[in-house]
């Protein structure tokens, strides 16, 4: 039986965040649970820089510590340097939402006396409070997975709703941007990118045809989101819509993107970090799924629609495809457009 951390009364808690935007957002109910169980504690969260904006405005976190794995904390020497920095902060408890061995090793080297997390990746001996993955935690949504860790550590779990706060500065930035770009129709976001390979990406040409219909039939303002890597997809979309889009690919940081997504009437997206952003912000969204598992990582939102095709090979969880991306190619523009219309009408 797992030892409880509920009655330890820590003054300083370190949370090791997950590494990717979507995963981090799915941990926000768990972060809130930790705050609710330890309301007087100083809570810090250790994150990669690209995840920091998920927590930078959160009232559940007092301090954000950057894990600069590509610079200051690179390699074994950098890991040792980070552990020394954490040691000087004198944390009482480390709660590891990330599953990697490295997360446990860093907190062990930092001499944090209580180290709690799932017993995965061969790190059991480095944890003082380890939780085994039972059958009940294997095939569930990731929100419940992280809450399940805390429940097994003796904490009283709060609500499962995602939580994402936007800074006032980013709200003002988005307001200024949209004031110059709005048409009379709805503001609709498109997110043609996704990490972990092309099998998660609905073709840019289909996004382009969808954008054309949105502009033509709904007089929509279409905004394309993404990183610099998505600029080619954005150009394909622009070419198929006579230039009637706002291309933000590679032109915003995460905090700014959050603020614009919050203003969208609907958001069409692949399985990606920004999909979870829209879910957390309660922006109506259409999520297009191919190779990944819509049960485990689908949008945790009642105001969403998942579009996918049930094939014998899905979900394969592979980054690429040997069958000509059949699961994505079978999804038509008409089907996605119809789901957008349903969500827009529901919100009226």
C-alpha cells in the first residue's frame, strides 16, 4: 500500500511538470488538487521553457523554475547543476507528474526528502512514495491518470476541469491584434500542425478547403496557429483561400496564442498541445484524430467534437503511416465543416 503524503504538512513543494504543452494542460487539475490539499505551502513547478506559460499566470503555483535542458542544464553536468539549484531551495516534497527516470534522479540528487510519483521507467528505488500503475489507471484519460496518482498518495482530489489563466498583458495584445483584423462573421482558428509526426496531421490542403468554405459561407475571420514549422501549411491554406486568413505561425509565443484562442468562436485542430489549450479555455473545438488515442488524449471538454475514422489499424500510435494515411484521408471537409456549424449554432 502506498504511503500517504497528506499529513506531512510541507512548507515547500516542488512539482515536476510534464514536458509538452498538451500533457502539461492535462495536469492542471492535479496541480489544483495539490494546492487545495496544501493551501499554505509554497508551490514551485519545474518546467521546460516552452511549457512555462501554461503555469505563469496560475494562482495554484507560486514559482516557476525553468529546466533549461538545451543550455544551462544540458548533459550530466547541467543535470547536476540543476539539482544543486533545487537543493538550495530546500523543498520538503517533490511530486513527479512526469514519468521519466530523470525526474526522479534530479530530485534525488537535490536531496528532497520526500519524492512521490508513479513507479515507472525503473525509478522505484529513487522514490520514497511510489504508486504502481494498476489496471484502473491504464486505459483512462490522462486527466484522470494524474489525479489518480494524487489519490493514491492520499490526497483529496478536486474537480477534474482543466485550468488555464491568461495574463492581462496577453489579453491586451490579442485584443489589439483582433481589433484590426475582424470581419462581421465568426472568428475561427485552425491548427494544422502537430508534433510527433505526420500521422497526426490532417492534410493542409483539406484545411485550406475548409478555410475557403468558412470565409465564403460564414464570412469568417480565419486565423492559422502554429510554429515556424507550420508556415508551409499556412501558405497552402492561404493559397486556397485567396489570402483571406491571418497567419500567426511562428509569430506568437504560447501566452499570446492562448489569448487569441480564447477569443475564437470555434477552433479546428489536430491532436496537439493547442487542442488542449482550446479545451482548457472552453473554446468550442473540432478535434481531428488519426493515429492517436482519442480516449486517452482527446479534448477534455463538453464543448467539443472528435472527428475520426474507425479503422482496423487505429489507433496505431505511430508517427508515420504505411497505409497512405487512410485514417486522415477518409475525413472529409464536409464532415469537419458540419461539426463547426453545429458548435457555432450551439453556442448562439
